[in-house]
C-alpha cells in the first residue's frame, strides 16, 4: 500500500491529449485531493521538438525530449503514454512496468498489436495498464464492458468507433456533399490522422474493435482474420439508396460471438443500419456503441469519441483508478460532500424554463384574451397558441407554450388561471425541455 | 485483505431480483472463480412467506423468514439487501455494516431517505454500500457517473428513470390508447409497483434523481425541495399537440446545476422533449440517461431500467467489486483468456449476413439477368433490385440487396461479377446490418 501524500504524473507525448490531461490535472487539483486524499501533480512531459509552439504552455523546465528519463525518474509515480506509435511506446511502457509504475495509455494500435504481451507484463510486475482512452474517447466503454457488465456474455457488440469517418459520412448525408469535398474540410479542421488510412480505411476502428473483442471474449483476434473496409467507396448514390431502404450507411465495428459454434468474428465495414437504431442516428464526430449482453439485454452508449477534453477525461479516470489501486483500496473515489456555502437547492425563481399549458374552458368569446392577460400579469409571454372547440361538451381546449420564465412565476400563474371564470379545471402544465438550454450554464 | 477461497452470499428478499441474482451466481460459478480466484456461493435467502410458490426453486433449507439470522450468520460474507421498504431494510443494513459485511442494494427509496447516514456508517465500518442496481436497472449509471466521469462537473443530467411510466406513455403515443386502458395492461403484466404512486406519480423516478444528484453534486436534496409530478394528467390530446411541436412527452428526471449561482435543482415531471434527442426516442420499458459533463460533453446511456436479469446483472457487478475490495485489489476483474478449444475466429462461411451491391454496367439489355444468374450460382438470392440509367456515360447503376448468405459466398460472387463482360469496375459491397438478427445467436 502506497501512503504517499503526493503522487507525480509523467506525461509521455505532449500533444492534444497530453496537454488536456495536464490542464485538467492542474485545474481540478483540489478535487483530486478531496476524493483521493493525495495531491496529484503533473510534473514532467516529453515532446518530440522543444521549439514547437503549443496551445497550452507549461514551465519549460518540466519539458524534455527524453521520454525514457521521465519513465526512469524516481520522482515520477505514474506514467501516461500518449506518444502513439508502436516500437518506442512499447519499450517505454515495458520499462515503466519493470520499474513498478502503472501506465495509462490511449494507444489503441499498440494494444491491438502487443496487448497480450503488455497485459501479461503488467500483471507480472503487479502494476496496471489502463486504457479507457484507447477506445471511443470520452465514452467509458472499457469500464462498462469489463466491470459493469461482468455478468454478461456478448453475442453482439457493434457501433461507430471512428469519429472522423462518421463526420465525413454525416456531412455527405446531410448536405449531399461529395466525399472529396468533405475530406478536404476534415483535413483543414485537423480531424484526419497523419496516416489517413487509419480514419478512411477503417484501420483505427479495427484496432478498437479488436480491443473490445478481447475484453468481451478473452481472445486477441489478429487483424488479418478480420474484415477491414473503409469509407472511400461510399457515394452519394449509395447514401440515397440506403435511405430508400430505411437505413443510413455508417462505418461500424462489429464483434459477433456464436455460442453454438464458439466462433468470434470481428469486422469493420460500411453497413446499412436501420434508421431507428441509435447507432444510425449517431452523427458527426460522435461515437456510439451498442452492447448486447446475455443478462442485461442491449445497452447503448453515445458520446464524443475523440477530442482533447473527452479523451483527457478518460485518461484522468484511469489515473484515479490507478491511484486507488496504489492506495490498496477498491473503494470508488470518495464523493465530495458540499457545504451549503458551496451549493444549495435552487429557489423556484431561479429555475428557468419554457412551459406547455392546456386549459379546458367554456367555449365563449374572449376567453383566450383573458388567459393571455393573466399570464402577462405574471411576466409570462406566449410562444404558440392553439384553440380547438370540443363540440360535445361546449368547451374548448386552449394549448399554449410560453417563452422562457421560471417555476415561481408559472406556479403563481397556474393558481390564478384556475380561479379564472370559465376555466373548468386546474390547467395541465408540462415543461418544454430543451437540453441545449441548460448544458452550457 | 481477505484470502478466503470461498465467499458466501446471503440474499435478503427472494423476489424477482433476488431470484435472478441467485440464478446467475449459480449459472456462472466457473466464471466468478476464474475472474476472482474465489468461489462465490449463494448460500441463504430470506422470504416473507415460506409457503409462496416461486418461479425459481432452491433447496428449502437455504430459505428462512428471518433476515437478521442471515445478516448475523458468521458463514455469510456478503449481504444483498433486496427486500425493499425502509425501516427493516435500514436496520438489517446497519447491522451488516456493524458486523463488517458489505451490503449490495437495489433499494432506491432507502438510499434517498437515509443515504447520508448509511454511507457514513459504511465508511466508519470500513465496508462498502454498493447500489448500482438502485438506479436504472441494468444501465451502469452509478459507476459511470462516479468513476468514469470523475473529471467532470455536471451542468445537466436528465433522462427516463422509470420504465413503467415510459411503457404507458409509449403505448398511448403509438396506439392512441387511453391512459386507463394501458394502465390496466401494465398492471396485468406486473409492471406496476404495489404502491402505484411510485410509478405513476413520479416518486420512483424522484428517488433515483435524488441519488444521481448526490453522486453528481455531493448534496442530498430533500424530496420536499423537488418538483415531483407523474403521468396521470397526460392525455392523447397532449401527445398530439407535442408531436405538432416536434416533441414527445416523456416523464423525465432532471438534475440541473448552475455554477454561477451554485444552485442545484432536482425535478421529475412530464416534459416535451425534442424528438431528435435520444431520450425522446427511448421507448417502452427502456430507460435512458443523458449526462452533460464539463469535460466529456454529453454522454447518453440507454438500456433496460428494470427486470430480473438486468437488475440482477447490476447486483452481481457490485458483488464482484465488493469481492475485489475484500481482496485488497483495485484491479478490475481478471479477463478470461480462452483457449482455441473454447473459441476461435469464425471462418468466412460461418459469418452470415445480407448485402448491398452496386454495380456500374454498360447500359445494354440482359445485363441484370446475367448479374442475377451469377449470384444464383453462388447460392445468393435477391431481396430488392433497382436499375438507374446514367445518360451521360451510357452506363447504368444496378443496386441490389440480397437475402441471407455468408461472407465466403458473397466474396466469390463479387470476384466473378468483376470479371463479367460489361461490368465496369469492382462492384461496391456494403453489409446490411440488422442488429436484431445477431442478438439472439
């Protein structure tokens, strides 16, 4: 059991994800201390070129071109391997293990090629090789598959595992743009890996599918035993034909297991997916993975499959797990208990929203005006109005939606509407819930 | 550190979830031994009535009406509290803690009412109180929120947290059936809790929303500080009006956090959710939860929110976590490494599927017949065919979809089609991916 009060993190590779990891470690240092009881300090990072300008600047004395010196630094407790590539990354990882250090990685290619050797080496050394960030960026697929759904076997796992190809297909689909045009944009946006085959020919998704196949079935499938096809042959004509068949074409990774014959198959290919599947509706740079387990049925996870923050978030969740392990504790990280100074229940005046109202009223002239007036008194303005007479009952339904107001005002308005002459019962009130209004609060 | 080679599980409450937990513990006993290095043996269960007939029968000597005797049995290492209710469940849980035993629970009402006291008692006793099954059944929302997304704060969490009310709304929506009619069916199917307010008045969803609010924000919100409304006032007229507004009415739990003012609000209410949200499309008994984090962006999880197997699966994932903790190990459960005897890569003849083909051919009579004939030779029959002339190039596109065949046959067919006179390039081949074909393999 490690009882250090400070743990130092070394980051190999200071690109997008490396910088994001450093940034979030620093920004939330108080949170790590509260939930882990230790300070987590990003201490050193390695780069290929010292002169390159970086969006996120750190003290130059923390930076080196010598990754091995970080791995071997006795002050560094935890290593994040974010340099990518195979040979150097593998050597550094094995060296860290032999020094008794756990390694966190986002390197799907390395795991796909040498996972068997690396996991065994970590086990022998009694350290962890943690890789949540290697598959589907911010989507916690590794932990869900390995821990949460541990009671299951998986006849089928499938989904969108590469955001760049999905971005291209989505724009072709939505705008009728050609593959080449969208590819040009994607390159400009920095979405396409330097080795374009990774994104366009399905290779990156195949690495991820192989890792999921191993987690689900305990078996490393060789890439040469898999079908790996990319998106280059998909035309706008195909997208239209797929629509006619009530499908969308998506580049999916598929891991199938037949229990009768004990076969596993792994493949990555463009496929026509029925339009009502969540995976078919997972658009743009988003990833989505559908897991069908023998116990749980089908669980689907969607989210950002790449990008600085989501991927760094996965790296950090692995760091937290590794620290818990070093502390000899299998408890989840402690919950923060906030004080009323830090946070309190919102008063109803502060809970904003738009509302849907249905009133049953006597079908006589002027009712709608009275209702609108009543709402205006409470500072509530209307977005839409419709009135339908109900011939049988000599009453009418008035359906209203409001612009932004708050729970307090609408509560007062409802109470006074109920008292209004000709209103037959307590008005029906539902909330108009647009999640995009609240996400950026 | 506990080095026992056998761990005995006591199950308080032998209803749907209790029986499911027992069943899966027994059915997969080999798996638990392989991944945990210990035997996990369900040993005793408590019931309210010994005479009641149960779908899943166990040795009568394992059954008692005295739950406390299980908690206090020195042979029982781990306790699953699945009796529900508040007072007795709380006493039994605290007694288990005081005996140094971890407790796994699905009891959202108890956690909502007394979570603060119970979590503190577990911490003091150095044991775990694990509750994955308490929110959203088989969806691993607790672990994802607490561990995977640990780097985030959450401006918004919302979703469908009660399957019964969602089932009723979905049938009203899809069939135009009335609330009362569908409620009758739901009662017959055993979907509705004995205390109907839990499902119909939003109380069950509110318990879950309060738990998520605590996990996300470290704060127990009192139910009296929350808006809790159910589905009884939703009419078919409202569902139609919502459709006109491009929305669906769903009973959602909403946890909002304003960082500017440091307010948290928790509510459960029917809301008009924009139709393109995954949550709006989460129908029937399914649950779905959308988490918006400051680092990860939006992650959505959907799956079965109740039912014997999914909920038992969550109980078992908690048991596995608890056992890892007892072993003083924070490593995830070991992966099964299968031997080629147990499982191997599927040969292409065994990978079945339907396919989409696009051929560019000379626009001359008889081409389609030749193509169809060629496919028939390989045992492939056609599902749909369409041919579009391209006037500019004197060629035509033939788009075909096939009935079920396999990767081997379609590969041979493609090779021979490419050689066919008048076929201009290698045919484009995509898979028709219908996940429902593979889920039950």
